[in-house]
C-alpha cells in the first residue's frame, strides 16, 4: 500500500511500517502547508491508499467520504516518535483487512 505521513508526524515513523508498504512523508513530497482538502485530492491524484495523521479535526474540516482513501488518526499525548510507534501495529492490522475508505481513530 502507498501511505502518506502528514506533516505533523515525525519523519522517522515511516521506518516502522515494515516491508510491503511505500511510505512517504508530506515533507519529502514538498507538500508541507497544503490544507487537508487539497492534500486529500493530491493523494487521490497520486494513487495513495492512506493518510496517517494526528489531526483530530480532519473529520470536521473535510467531507472525507468524498475521497477514496483510508485516514488513520493517531491519538497520543504528543506526536513524538516514542509515543506514536506503539500505535503502528494497530494501523498495520487494519491495513491487512479489506477496508472501505474511511476514518479510523487509533489509540
């Protein structure tokens, strides 16, 4: 699967997804500062399957059902690699299942 880590996540988190996934960061793609609606549209245009973020308000800001991507919102006390890394296995488990596009809260 082709995954995108939002700009509010540590770039090193991309290494925690293991093999079988292409993981890109917003920073690497020079998409930093792009608002969520435009970011989701770019993801569709570039064939991304999922967005990983800590932006809890994404569902209130966008009509996410318009975009055929999975969105995973990671909930932790802060967005440090140390606190987010333990959430990645939950994301990977959901990615293994045949999921319809939508929003998933991971805590």
